[in-house]
């Protein structure tokens, strides 16, 4: 037993632990576990889309016929799956990655961790959108990055970013979710994409393109044919995940990196965990290489999520009218909303839970100076009727907060 423990003192922890913050989403989920709450907090895929039968069939066959199904595998990931990823990226995105540029990871979150290990020293600058994905903000802070919050999706010509770069800002990389961003649902325009890679090339920073929702474009008229950032520049590290289209329990994502970075990311991956579950990688490979399987699943997801988006939007419009501002996303899982009367969404949450509805306040999605009147509403895991009721419960919560009278 260590001396500190013997004396009953506090065990000293590494300095980096002071930068850890509990996830706002995790906190809300714990609060919302009781029965009857309609959960608009978690960005979880719809369980109705999970390929249970196919997974069971593939699992049974692998365990019966593949002697290496339960064996160790390549640290970088199953070679045939990395080859499939590279080929699909070339076909779908117009990129030309090599399989050895692809590293399979425990979801996109581990990919962010590996990228930071590769590129970030304490005090290095990382640029993020305002607001940005809170899971990414957690990782950047843990690595002691100087997180610069600059509007991207809301700045059509990226004037604020350009001004900051001309003024001497020198980021190691810029992190962005270009399609149906978490939390805002925003999509970068073609002009913004071209401008972004132009600035990256001019000022020498990398772009981390996180794309968990790109295939979930359920409005075909919503800016069709927008190129991936990775197809416009060789300074892009591209993150994708199987969680949103196949099933999240796989915890399988991947990062495709430039040639000079991929081997370093691979070494950090080896040091972290010696690789993913080879069994899960084999299951995923069997599923995605079945003719038409992935395309059919994506199409079903688009139809289902479009219905749910429409139900939530209709409910918010019906009950709130002009008392809640929000944009209608063309894909993804989220509606980002703001109370124009500056109602504090953090304070409102406790009352919302008494009305049996949950959401994520917008505060933790900001690297600095949060807009506390914002909130993220997830429609992906909730049926249409419940989404209408959730909008009603949220309105009742807000109405009570306004004047103490339920309208």
C-alpha cells in the first residue's frame, strides 16, 4: 500500500486529470433513466434498424467455420476490411486512399485521441467550430491544446477564420464535422469547403474531417454532390464510423490519414491497445461486403430518420410557434434550437425532467463563452408520436418557466 493510502491522505493524480470533465450527455442520460421520460438527449441510432438477424447469422458461421475468428489480429485492423474502406472511399468520395493509410479504431473517439497524440503538444492551437462536438472538445482539452472557437458553418466565406490566420493564429489542425454536424445539424457549403482547404494549404495546418452522418442525407435536394474535404486536399485526416449505419455496439471507426501521418498513428494505436476486436471486424466485413446490404440499410435509415425529423419539427412549430428558433437539418440526428427570449436551457433542464422529457443544454458544446439559450434535440431514437409529445412537454416546461402558468 502506498504511503498516501496508509495515512488516509488523498492519492496524488496526474496533472491531466484536472482537465477531465464529465460528459453533459452522460449526465443527462443518468438523470433520464427512469421510466416514462422521452429522451431527446442521446444521439443514438434507432434500434429498429439494427441488423440483429444478420449479425447472429454471421456470428454463428464465423464461430463454426473460421478457426481464426477469436484470434489476435493486425493492430491497424483486419486487412480485407481496410481494403474495403479504401475502395469504398474511392468510389463514394472520389478519394484515392491506400489501405495502409487506414487505421481501424475503437470508434471515432479513439481516432481523435490518436490524432492528438500524433500532432498536439501542450499549448498547440486546435480550431473548432462554434459550437462544436463536445466529445472532441474533451479530448483536445485533455491534451492541453489551446482550443480556438471560430464560427465556420455560420460564416459563408470563413472571414473570421481568415482574419485570425492573417493575424498570426497558427493551428496544428482544424476539426470540423462538415455534414449534419453534431450538435447543429449544419452542412458546409461548397464555397466553405473550397475556402477551408485553400486556407489549410496556405497556412500549413491539417484538417480533421469527422463524418459520422454523411451517408444519412435524407433530403436528396439538400446540397447534393458536395465533395468530401479529403477529396479536395491531401492535408485531411478523415474519420468515419460504423456506429450510425450498422450498430454502435461494434465500437468500430476508422481514420484515413496522409502518408506521413498514418504510420505514426499506427504506432500510437499499437501502444494504446494492440488492436481492436478481430472478431467484430470480421462480423462487420461479412456484413458490408454482402451485395446491397449496406446500401439497403442506409436507405432504410434515411427514410426512418426523415420521418422522425419531420415529426419533431412539426411538433416544435405547432407548440412553440416563433418562441423557439431552429434550423431544419437535411440529415443526421439533431435539431439545434435557441430560445429567442434568452431562456437558460441549463436551468430549464431540471423542470423538463419533471415533465418527463430530456435534452442536452448547448453550454458544453462551446469551447468558450457559451450561448446558454441553446439546446440540442435528438430525434433519431424516438418514434414520431413520442416526438410530438416531447415537443408538447418541452413547451409546457418553457411556459411554466415564463410565467408560472401552464398554457
